[in-house]
């Protein structure tokens, strides 16, 4: 008998609690980071300027939610105490230059988009709109790493008052980045200006993920709908991978959907493992779908190292494999520095994991690279591509 929409699930009470856009009321696992953010913002309550703050960490670590929670607390305090506070929140997800960010900020604040002007003019438009706001204005730039090395806005905005573009008001910037290397690549003048405070949201561990999932599950599922092993399994799989609450919630939600689809009375370990397998493959497909040939050559070099049991490996070793594979397949080679950029792009896409290592007394740091996805599944997805079958033949 076919399914009908009137069939009632005995699994979910309110599955929307597991959605990515559902905002929790508390973040107890981020108390230390949020306390540091509190300290950075607290000068507002004393009539002074909040500190410019750089918040960074990989996706799914609670950065944006934590910042919004604390800014909402500050806004409530400001309203109760007649403090002139303005918060401008903007996502840079679709921008790749400071110019684009400035133009879109002007449009968000004023409703008018300045088009066809030079950089100085659009900054002047932004200063005019900020001056109209007055008081203390905090500008939150989420996913700021999308602008890459074009970081002028991160220098200009925090120094707008000192440089005479604004008067009788405070302006500060909170930059939120998913890419910890973005901080390293900022120009020295931007680091000095923006990074009054740096707050790192490190990956959640298994215990923290279990606590997060338990709080959500209590709202999302009927009593008894989850077998005892499901939450520990989803948390453990995620902790070993990215340590992302978002990823753990996806596993839990998809496991629940598998149980509903099968008309089972309880979500079990089998459902959780099915969820992990399906979402892992989708993640790999998404990460690989739009890669350039140079991205793919760098990825195959990492796979070659994985299959030889030598991962994680430094850039120089990956580059040696990369050159060998490119030569054997007749592909063009690029310089090691450029190939490293491709490896870092692969890290952002979630296919490769870049591990930062300090050089100790020698100073500085370097990166080791390893595959962050399932080896067999990654090879399967790559073999489906039209141009990579021959490349993989050289290593598999």
C-alpha cells in the first residue's frame, strides 16, 4: 500500500529544531568565547568604543550565533540605558572585493546603491550614511574571508574616526571568518587595526556535540524515538571529522528521516550510519563538482599520499606527487606556492584537511595536508568525472 500524507510519524515532534537556521537560546559550550566577546563589547556600556574584533573558526562552530547573542544582549542593555547603539549585520558571502562590500553596505543602510563610482567615492557614501546613524555603530562582517587579499575595508572602517571621515561617534568592526588562514594573510596594517581582539572558535569535541544534540533531540523527537546509541554515534563521527555542530545535526536529522521513511518506530544505529554514508557522499560530490583541473591534480596528489600511508604530508611532498602526476598525464604544472593555494581551497571545500604546525624556536608555521573525506568514496566520485579516470589510473 502506498504512503499517504495523512500518515503520522512517531519519530518527530518538531523536526524544525534540527534545521540549520534554528537558533538556540543558549550556547553553554561556547561560554569562554562569548565571555571574551562580552569583554570586547563592554566599553559601550561605559560610553567608550567597543574593540575591533576578529572571530574565526571553521563552519558549524557557533561563531555567528554567538556574536548575535551577545550583540542582542548589548542592544537590550543600550535600550534600557538610553545608549545610542546601532548594529549593522552584513554577510560577505557573495562578495570578493572590499568595493563590493562597501557598495552593498551603503545600500543596506540607506536603500540606495551607489553604482559607477570610484573606490574613494563609495567609501565617502558609506561614511555619510554612518554619520547619519551616529552614536556607537558596530558593523558585523560575516564570512569576511571571501574578500581575500582585498582587505581595504578592514583598515578603513576601524580608522574612519581617526582619519577624519567621521566625528562625534564610535565605529567598530567585528569580522567573522571560516578560514583561519585569512587572518594570517591580512596585511600588517589591517592586523594592527582590526585585531584588537581575536577569538578562536575551535572544533567541538565529542562530549560537547553530545550535549548539543541532546538538547535539540529533547525538542525534536518523541520520547523513546531515539535508541541510546544514536546521539553518541552522530557526535563521535562528527568529532572525528570536522567537529561541526551543523554536521552532527545533519546526521541526526537524516537518521530520523530514514526511520520515518522505513516506517520504523525508533531511530537506530543503522539509520545513523546510513545517514553518515549518504551525507558524506553528497559532501564529496559538492566539494568536487566545480573543481578546476589544477584543483583535481592537487587532490589526486593528496590521495596518492593517503594510499601510500604517508599522510598528513607537508606542501613540498604533496608538490612532488603533484608534479609526477601532472607529467605522466600531460597536464600543465604550476609553481608550488600556487599549488598550495589550491590545497587551501580544497580545505575550505571540506575535501582536504590542512593541519597547522608551529615551527617551534625557528618561528612561523607550516601546514600538513591529508584527505578529510572517505578515501574509497572520494575515488569513486572522482572516477565519475570525464577527465580524471586516466589520472587516477596512475595511483590506484
